C-alpha cells in the first residue's frame, strides 16, 4: 500500500464516522418523542459498515485470509428491532384508545457512548491524515536537498 492510499482510507473512515454521528444525533433528538401508536413511533437507527474492497477477486494477503481493505463502506442504516417503551398515561394528549403512549427504543447512555466513540474515531483518522501529510512533505524535502 502506498502512502497516498492512506488519504482515501482515512477519508472513507471519516465519512463513515460522520454518518454514525448523524444517526446518533437523530436518535438523541428523538429519544423522548411521543407517539400514539406502535407503527408511528421513532425507532433507533444504526449505520452498517463493511470493508471497502478495491478488487472483490483479490487474493488474500494477510494471515486472516482476507484481502486488504481500501476503506470503509456504508451499506445502509437499519432500524433497531428492540422493544419500544409503552407507558400508561390516559391523561396525555397523545394517548391511544387504551390510554397508552409510546416512546422510542433509544438508550440515551448507549447513544452518548456511541457518540464519543465516533468522535474519537474521527479524531484518530484526522491524525492519521496529518501524519501521512507530514511524511509526504518530509519525503519531498529530502528530494530537494
């Protein structure tokens, strides 16, 4: 792998972490939203990532038997199938016929931990890009002497 590939790999990882941060922010923003039916209630969302391959027919080149990846690919965003919170509150204006209101299946503590993890991953990839840039600059300076 050449040093210039580092920028593409780190850039794709930063893009993936941005999507992860956006879905986490959406989950936190909707954590306390109320609905009068199960079908209309917000469900937590999570991005699904995969290794982005340059050549799907590439030969394995490491001890794991996998070809080297060339970044992170976002396959999509899925909704959680965890159970929604149901609360009996017949006085609530959003209560259904039986007096229940429904809350999303968002775990705020888990979302905050996910946000910290995504933020740190983004920071690490920024540092990787800065280090690669400095190495390339040093290489250019060596060639000028």
